[in-house]
C-alpha cells in the first residue's frame, strides 16, 4: 500500500502536472476555473524533455550517492546518541537504528523514473541512456544497502511477495501513459487524423492485453526452513 500511494503521488506531482504546465497550486486552480482549452495544446511538449533528462541525471548520480551515504539515518543516529541519558542506552540505540529496507519507497522511485523515461522516450530519446545508468546504479546501491546497511528483511513471511508482482504491474502504466500522450498530441495538435485512430485502437488493445495477461508468479508466502529444521538437532 505504501508503494502504490507513493507511486501515485510521485506520478501526479513529478510527471503529470509539470508536463501540463501546472507547476503550482495557483496555476491548477486558475486552469480549473477558467476552463482554458489552449493549455491542452501544450501537453507534453518535447522541449520539456530537457527538464526530465536533467532530473534523471540528477537522480542517477546524486540521488543514488545520497542513498548510499544515508544521511537521514546518520543524522537520526547522531541525535539519538547525543540525547542518550546514559552509556547503557548505546547498545539499544545501535540495535534500533538497524531498520528494515523500505521496499515500498524505493520501488516507487524506481518505477517512477522508468515511467518518465518511457513517456519521453519518443519525444526525447536522449533520456533513455541516462535512465539505463540510473537503473544500474540503483540496482547496485540497493543491493549494497540490503546486504550491509539495513536489517534482515522479513517480507516473505508477511505475505510480502505481492510487492514484486505489484511493481511489475505498475510498470505497465508507463506504456499506457505513453499511448495516451501520443493520442492526445495527435488529437489536439493535428486536429485528429488516421494516426489518432490507430493510436486509440492500440491503446484499447494494450489495455485488453494487460487485463488478460496473468500476473507474474508471486514469491512463496511460507518462509524457508532454517538449517536446524533441515538438518535436525545436533
């Protein structure tokens, strides 16, 4: 649920509203009251691709580096050590700072960058190499944090295998948004033509295929047996 809510919020605030030119609440209110139809001609302009290229570059080189350094956890750790009432609390503080890896938040950010790259891949193909760099860096950083920085995950035993299939399902939204944007561009800028009809038919076919496709196999909801259970008592 955290992953879905975070992804929907990021998708609305980072991709949809800025692409429509609604970068503030005042612009959103003015547009909703005035019913200005001219703004629809500016939907997903190709020159906005430069903004998202810079966004993906920043996320790849600076965002992943900050995730590796983990400044928020470091600040909390230092604050808890400074506010400790006695030295006896130090072992407890060191154990409490070892939190579980937040799968929902990191999955949402990764899927968001993937969605942005797919949506602007046609109008701004330069975004795709940097998106590939981001995904590679994000993979190595998250793997390092999972192994060495965060506590052991107990996600599978809590029926958490759904999170992987849900993330794959959310990646389908990138294809749907791309087709919707291309269809809207054909309708509003070219006054509708055979291309718009083909795009709408492709959109309907894509939605039908996504609805009929079976989800990926979920992870087992039963935890693996321990070494003692497999080998028996010594």
